[in-house]
C-alpha cells in the first residue's frame, strides 16, 4: 500500500512540475489547437501536448520507486520482462498521437499506427484468453484484443472536446481499475494504475476549465491505450460470466461516444472518420450547459458507471446479470434524452415507413404464392384483388383469359387519380386506379405490376391449354364485378 501511495504521489508531483514546462515549450513550437468557433470553442490557441508530461511522469515515478527502499520495487523488477515488452507498443501509440499533434495525420495513418501498437501489445502478452470464463481460440483473442485497444484509443480521442473531460473520465476509469485490482488482489495491475491516477490528477490541475493545455492526440491515445490494456487484465479477474463487461462499464462514456459517433455518421451517410458537432458534450452544450457543468455532469455519469462496474465484485454472482441489465437500461435512457436527430429520424422511418413497407412486401410474397398455386382464373383474380385491397388501391380492372373483372372501393369517387396498366398477351390486361392518395405504399405499385407480368402470362396460357383439352372455348367475354371492397369477391370466372 505504501508503494501505491508513493507511485501516485510521485507521479502527481512530477506532472504538476512538468506540465507547465510542456505547455510553454509547445507554445513556442506552435503545437497549439486553434479555435474554429464551431467544434473548437476555446477562446484562444492552446497547447495540445499533454501526453508528454503524463508519459514522462508515469515512467519517472517507477524510476523513483526503484531508488526507494519500498518492497514493491522488487515486485516490479521481478516482472521487468513483461513491463519492458509493453513499453514499445505504448511508445508507438504515443508517437502516433504526437506526430498527429504536430503534422495532422490523415485518419488512416493514425489508424495504422494504432493497429500496429495493438498488434504489438498482443505479442507482448496483453491479450484476451477467455470470454465470460470460456477460453477463446488464439486468432479470436488476437482480433478481440486489437479491436478493443483501437476502440479505447479512439474513444478517449473523441471525448476530448471539453476542458478536463477526457482527463477526468480517464481518472475515474483509472481509479475504478485500481480499486478492482485491490479487490481481486492483483498487485501488478494496482502498481500499473496507481501512477496513471497520479499523473491525471496532476494534469487535471491545468486541464480543467479554463484549460491552459490540452491532452491532444498524444495524451488521449496514450490514456485510452493504457486503460484498454488494463481493462484486458481486469477482465481476466472479473466475476465468472461477466468477462470484460466490468471494464466496459468503467469506460462506458468514451465507448458509448465512439459507438454513437459511428452509428450517427452511418445513418446520415457522412464520413465515419470525419469530425462533426454531434458528440455527447456538444449536445449538452447545445442544451445550454457551460463547459464546466458539462464536464462535472459527465464526471457524475462516469462515477455511476464505475460503481456499477465494481458491484459484481462485491455482490453475489447471480446479481451480476441484473447489474449489467440495469446499466444497459440507464444507457438507453441517457441516449434517448440527448435527442439525436439521426436516431429519431431512423426510429420514425422504421415505424412509419419500414414496417408498412415490410407489410407490403409480405402481401406481394403472399400474392406470388397464391398465383402460383391457383387452379382457376377466378382464384387468380381473387389473389390479385386481395393484394390490391391490402395495398390500398382504389380500383382494379382486369381482363383475364377473356373474362373481365372489376372491383371498386366504396370510398372511390370522381376527382384526380392515377392509373397503372399492365398489358398481357391475348388482349388481356390488369388496370390499377388510385384515387385520393389512399395507397399505403405507392412505391410498391412497380413490384406489384412486375410480379403480375412475371407470373400471369404463363399461368393464363397453361390454364387455357388445359381448358382447351376439356371443351372448346368460344370468343365471347364474361364480365364479373365486385362492388364491395370490404368483402372478398366470389367469381365463377368460367368463360361462357
């Protein structure tokens, strides 16, 4: 415990001392984030190399621990091989962010750096070996590890849009991971998270509103990568059946942000990696919250997620599922309160457009089956009439194998209307009339007519051949009319 306190305090003090130096150094070199009055609302150009003091303080705190008489230095030295193996991927993701802060990399270039760092971390031993207590194949564990680490990196990168937000969220997740490590007796995980907590506390002194320095990509990618790695280690100690649901709840806000951003941009047909002003903190700003209140509110949300992620470690196992369900319901309610226009439009489309359209396609499928199984011309007409009624057409007239059929809705009356006519072989036809815009799915009239044109000609020809073999047909025409649209018509449908 003394070693944990030493690491946390040492890293915090180092970050308090180094952050002003990095801030001034970045300002002189021009490594600043300039406001654009749209997404970037800070009042003036602000240095964006917060990852530098965090990384230096994090590593230096371990060096001081080695020089101290505390026993944890020996524990770390005993695991020095695993620690040094993880340093290169951490350095790679940090370098990717720092280069982006300096030169503004393209999205695919940043993604390539994150992909390489995640694959390197997997080779270094940070990997998923089981899911909810069940072993996973190595290839599946590799894909899961890479996807998780990339997701965590981009999650913290996306929420870094309000002073102190990403730093405070990272601090909450780090403290949650530290507490989980202590609950599970995982000394190495506790020793890994304690100095990160100290770094973030020290950096938050300069990053909270009004911020004098930002995390930048070097800081957000670094924090996301470290917390993602710690989340993998935590998931191996979670309650059986819970898997990485616990670390996912601790990182809920940044993970939710990246998922919402991808889904929103997909629904709006916008570039997935493009920037916009639709993030959670932007929505709260649009609701009238100040940047400081946005940060404090989202800190509270992260605290709730942290508490829920720790509950499965202290309650009975059978209650773990209920915790996850409660967390899911709370997340859904929170997203609903944000009132994203993309999701509201998608919901209206599903209920008002997609469901009726699906119902129309069901009717067309039913029509096709009825036509293929019909044994008489009358049954063919019954199938066409039923489908037309279900699709809301006002009137259908047809001539099938020399017999005329007609049916009209009681609501049909004079006025404007449109018609669709399908000419069939032998002077047969099907004519659809629509009045007063009563069609439920006017767009389905084309599939409706195409279905009739694909099936009716061959069907009518086969029936006429069968009848010709039984008795000769004359050339007269029979007319059959059904005037009641509310009840199915009964047509003898036999040529005179």
